[in-house]
């Protein structure tokens, strides 16, 4: 697998000074123009555990305070597990500067730091240094529009809908469809709970008996279903409006809110298991039920409201989980998830009202409803640990590493299986003499899942749930992300070296070629290669035995000693080498004419490239083709 070498340069900068109406004050405007489908990040990211935020510095390398920016786009990136604020196409930043301590002949010096990405890759953090003569002031009248509208140049923007901005829908169509389907699935699950299922024949029977004609009964049932959809979707919008879109965004990214969600879902799960019952005040149900006796459209509305209140002990935990899963910083996601939930909940009431004879095909209410509730409770407890894992990853506490997380899910899967097989019962369960085929089959599914997950305890990738547990490097065997441990029995490979000179000395000493892995801490595709390609037995054998592997992190912000600081230029770009990451970034660009990661190249003992090069391709066979071809030429 070889790739053509190229330097990606999707951004250009212009920095200008403008007069202002205030005496002794000027405005510094930073303008970035980006190629279609590339984006640059806001100054104000919610977490440091992701891409580099744009930052501005004065000549003394101190952060410039008060730099303003327009409202950024925002979209959830599942790879970084956070919402990202970003700009595309054209972006301006503005800063006001007091000239009282400066003379017109002076020069304004400073720098800025930024990072750009597209849908598949990010470039290393880059510094831009500038020196602007104060004598070259532009008139205030020529000041540009700092918030230009989007030109919609990118038709495949993976970070959100092209028309989304700020509080508008920031989910792309595909993302919203999945959120809708998640809500639909949870709504269907709510139907099979003891609080809702028995209401279907009772409600349909009421409409068929009180309606003078079948057509009127169907009409009333359709209205009933519409009001169910209206109430639940309105609930999702109301909660988002009350707490704010920003709060929903914080919920999905902030570690402390994730801990709060963990506790909340744990409580909901325990209530499903029968430890206690979560109910709305009984007076609400009584008032809604009384209002439903008024008849007509208003009466049907309050019948739907009564269903929502009475069934809250079963639907509330599912609604909470749905809204937590759809916390993406926009109104679109809560609307989509609650729309799906309410449609699934309302369909049986409308369908059986149209065809009441189908009621005979429904299974009778019984202990199986509590079985569904218990299984949902156990699953909700399992998903609660995902939120705890998110918080642990951000804070890097090491409390819920990969092995423990998988162990929890093995235990939950096996407990569900054992429960469905009837080997254990809970206090609210009715005695079951025989296990039905469906119940047995569902138990076998969970039993199989538990057995499948067991090798994950020892480092197996368990691709079926890839991306759900913590990453492979966040494990007891692999160490924390800052470690440098070598090979592991679980197939996960981590480089022995992170310094080029040390690695080259080892390659010469052991008479092996040197494999350079240009990577980054914030490089999502690098992690995918490490988890999906390097763990292949054929690949890991080569990386462990046939080459000396060195990982060079181009976004490592560790400062170099001042005597090693220097400025280089390559491809029309300046490289101010003051950090370890910038050193490796310049090495990659100047030696291999490439600045995107991941990037792999094999060297001989003279530092000469052997064969081609490789980039992101999650196919192990493609990587093997490249590495074997290069090794054959060594």
C-alpha cells in the first residue's frame, strides 16, 4: 500500500490592522480562508481531550485576552466523544489594542496556534508568527464583515448539516435518522412493560364502545395517538428549552455531568429491577383522568396525558436514557429521539383501534411483562457505565479501564441470560414452569454475547462492540496513554521508542529497518490503525520482531530546550521548532513531503526511505502488502 506524497495546505491567513473610532485604539483582525470541507476550531472548546483550540499570543508568548469570534458551528464527533465548535470556509477573529504605550513606528508582533481537520484527517497544530508595522493602518470603513454567511462549498460536511449553525440542527441527516431509530426502539421497548402493555386493550375497547360508528372510533384513536406524539415530543423540546441547548451540550462532554448521568441511569435501572418505583404525583393522574371525562378532543388529549403520567414509572427511565443519548447540543436531536419514541408508543393504539379483531392475537398480560422490565433495567445499568467511562477517560483517572468495563458487561450479559433461563428470580416475578422459545432464544443471545466478550479481558479487539468500551491503550495491560510499554500478549502493539535518534541507534544495533509512525494524540485514524490493523497477528508479529518501531507525535506540546529552538522553512511554510511535536512535524514534511497522519515509512540505517509509504487504511492486508514489499527491499 503506497500513497502519493503531498503537503496538505488547506488554509491561508491574513492579519491586518484597522483604525477605530476610539482615540489611541486599533483593531487587529485575523482572517483564515479554508478549502472546502476543511474546518478550524474555536477558541472555546469544552474539553482539552480532543483537537487543539485556536489561540492567540503576544510577543512575550502570553495569551491575548478578549479575542472575539462569531458563533461557531457545533456538531457531535463520535470519534472524539464530544461536541466540537468549529468554523469553515472563512473565519475572522478580532482583538482591540491600546496604543498608549506604543509609537507609530513600532511593530506589533505575535503569534497564533491553530489546528485544521477534514472528515478523515487532522493536520498537526501549527503556529503562525507575524510582525505588523503600526504605520500600516487600514481605514475603519474598509473593515470586513466579521461573520460572513456560509457559501455551502462542501457537500459532504461530516460535522453537521450545511445549514446548521449555533442553536440550529447540527446533526447531519444520517445522524438524526439513527437518533430517531434509537428513540423508536426505546418506545417499542416501553410498550412491552407492565405499565403500558395492559393499557392497549383497555384503551382500544374504550374507543370502540364509546364511539357511535367504527369510523368515529378510528378517528378518536388517531387523535389519541397524535396527542401521545405531541406530549412526548413536546416534553423533549421543553426539557431542552428549560435547561438550554448549551446544557445538553455540556451533558454530552463534561465529565461531572457524565457522572451525574451515570448515577441517574443507575437509579432508573434499579427502579426497573423493583428496588423502588419512580412515580409522578398521584394528584396529577387524578386531575388528568377527571379532565378526560369531558369528552371530545380535549377529553382525548387528557386521556393521552393520563397515559403519560400513569406509565411514567416505566417510560421515565427510558425517556431519560433517550435524552441522555441524544445530548448533542441542538434541538434537532431531542426532537428526533422523542418523535421516534412517541410514534412507536402510539402505533399499537391506532392500529388496534382500526382493526380491533387483532386484539385477540396479543399475548395476555402476565409475568413476561415484568421479565421485559427486568432485562431493560439490567441493560440501563450497563449503559450507565458508558457515561462513567466517558468521565474517567476525560479525567484520565484509570478507575474504569477497558478490562473492568468489559467485565461489567460480561456480568450483565450472563445475568440477563441466567435470568431468562429461569435460574434466578426476583421478588416481583411470577412463577414460570416452562420457558418459551422466544425467551430461551433471547437468553442464548445474551449468553453468547457474554462468552464473546470474555477474550476482551485479555486484549482481544471484540470488534462487534468496537468504540463502545474504552480504547485498547486505556487498559491495565496496555498502560495509560502516556506510557511506553512495548509489546503485549493481547496483540496490541505500542512502540518502544518516541525519539528518532534513539530508535535509529537501536535499528543499527539490531540490524533491523526503522519504521517511522508519524502519529498524534488527537489523531482518531491513528487509533483506528493501532486497534484494527496493528492487532492483526501477522502485522503485530512484524512490528514486534522484524522492525524497530518509533512513534513520533506531531502534536506533542512538550517544550524543547531553548538551545534547540530554530526556524525552518519548507514548501512555503515556516516551521518554528520549539516543541517536540513541531520537530517531528518538520521532519515529516521536509523528508517525506507529507503532513497528514497517520503516515508510515520504512528507513534503512542511512535514513533512506525503503519502498513506498502508507497512510490510513483499516485493511490489515493492505498494510501487510506495503510492509512486506518494503522489507523485501531492505
